[in-house]
C-alpha cells in the first residue's frame, strides 16, 4: 500500500474532498475509505487501463468537434435524445480537469464534493444532464451501482452550481464487437443508456462519509472487503 504524506497534511487542514470514486469506496469498505482519505494509504493500484484512457481522450476530441460546429452528435440523434452538447467549451474544460472539476463546498460539513465529468447535455428547456463515456470489452453494457452514484453526484453538483437538471444521466457505451475482425473499420458498437438520477439519499451519504473521516480511529472493514480478508489472513504470519 502507498502512503502519501501530502494527503495527511490536507486532512490535518480539515480539507476533506469527496469524489464519486471515494464515495463508492466508502460504500465498499469504510475502513479502506478512512485509510485512503485520512492517512493516504491506498489499496494496491489496479492494472492500468491504457486503452480505455486513450478511447476516452479520442471521444472527448470527437464530441468537441461536433460542439465547435454547433451540430448534433450522430449518436444522440440515433438514440433519439433531444439534446445538444453543452455549448460552453471553456467551462466544460474546467469541469473535465481532474484538479479542478465540477465542485461544491459544503460549509456545514467543511467538505468539498467534486467530480471530473466527460460531457454535459443541454436540453431545449435549458436543463442539463451529465454524459459519461464508457468503453468496455464485455458483450453488453451494464449499469452498475457505481455508474448510478456517478450520475447522481454529477447531477447534484450541477444543481449546487445553479444549473437545473432533467433528473437523468446518460452513459455512452462503446462496446468491443468481438464478432467482427478489425479490417479497416472500427470494432466498436455504440449505444446510449439513460439513468434516472436520485439525489434524495446523497446528502446523508456525504454526511456519513465526512463523519467517518472525522473519527480518530478507523472503522472495521466491511465483511465483503477482499483487502480486509487478505489482511486478516496475512496477519496470522506476523
């Protein structure tokens, strides 16, 4: 596990920052969440998904080209989504930045909630919805709990920044079509899935996560946490 001293300094300054990933980690295991955010002790890094990162960058470039032209992206039209791409490129670039992002500071909790979006859709009535690109190697797209949480938090942040939302989030899936050879064509099948966002439980979730971080002693691992199970078994040999 890695230890990042600068994160300890941030926590000492009471600068609590929560993202979709960190809140998802809290739901998975409160102890792993506490160790990462409070002490800078992270779970082992997963295998790097360089191809996914490259596809993400290419998609941002593609969507930005349509945004610049003022045209509707073909995928939106094909899926019957009556929205255009958010027109403020400068603001979107800020919201995409991992160091800036779309953020909101809760004065009561003394915590910042933030997220780096992929894109934003703007509907005819001016309301917004988050759009996230997902490149996957499976046969079909699935909507996981972490995707739901991600869309909920992005919608929450948009509203906290003064933007009305449509109560929905969108996932643009780019799925590897394993039935075709590469040839001279893209092996990716494209589709968009819609998620109904629900912000009702989010404030309480954020409040609980902040309360955990203000504890001087970490909570126990969740029963399902594989890292906690490994540590318990490995500690026998100390």
